[in-house]
C-alpha cells in the first residue's frame, strides 16, 4: 500500500475530526473551531494518505503557545524548548501498517532543528497499551505522570531526545 504525507488542509478537517472522534477516549474530543485554532498555532499538522483515504494525522506544537492543555502546560514548566505532539491518530483500518512511524519520522526531521526533545503523553487510565508500546518502541521514555479530567484520566508524560 502506498502512503503519502502532506500538510493538513481545511478540506481534510472533516476526515480528521471523524478519525479524532473515533479515537476517544485516547484523545480529547475537539470541534472544527478548536481544530482550526490548533492548526493556526501548530508547528506541524500533517495527514497521511493511503491511496485515496486519510489514514491518520499528527498535530504538534512548540513551546510558547497559549495552549491550555494541562499536559502541554506540564511540559512548558519542565522543558524550555520542546515539540509537543498534541495528538496522533491512525485509522483502525490502517493500524500497524507503519503510518504512525512515518508521521513521527517526518516530524522528528523538522523538530530536531528547533528543539532538543519531542514530548507527548499516553493514557494510562483509561489504558492505551498499544500507544504506550508504540511510543516506547520509537524511543520515548516516561518523565512523569499526572491526572487530568478531574481524575478521569492518568497519563504518562514522555519525551524522546532529538539530539
């Protein structure tokens, strides 16, 4: 199967939002206005296509954004420079076909030019063992944990050194 990565376009938002909502509770729900705001402040917002379908996407921010995510704020307190993966979602149809690795590979190439670490979080509660294994396999290591959503979620805060 042939995959291609392109910057996300407004025309892709419907597919992106559909993928995002299908990935709940492992990512937070967002609407088109919030997606547009995140896109406007993003360091990278890429879509991976497989044939004619959106197979997944990744959205990342750098430090210094006015983003109110508690996980983003945690990294802001602990790291002066970073690229934060706010969300990566791969369609179940394209899972385990290398799409996530391709998105991260492209992101790392550009992120390494602006920051020493790539940051993300993975849910521990509700558990997301596939994502945890995936991120550990890419070289991410846990640097902290925190509860969010009034105790409904617990996340592993992870970084990968880019230098």
